C-alpha cells in the first residue's frame, strides 16, 4: 500500500509541475501515465488478494 501512495504522490507532484512550468507539458503526460499504471497496480493487487482469500 505504501508503494501505491508514493506513486500517487509522485504523479500529483509531476502533474502540478507539468501544468505550472512553461515547456514542461511532457511531465504532465508522464504523470498521467504513472497514475494509470498506479491504478492498474492497485487493481491487480486487490484481485490477487481476493483470489488468495477466497
């Protein structure tokens, strides 16, 4: 769970920098991709947990 929170915080920070600094829109794109990967990681982890519990 700590990895999820760290990746989420990193995505938010990159998004803020990407929006506020001119010429750094690629950081916003990286933040969006990181957020998608983070949500995917959480989905896989919760699915594996349900499989082990059930």
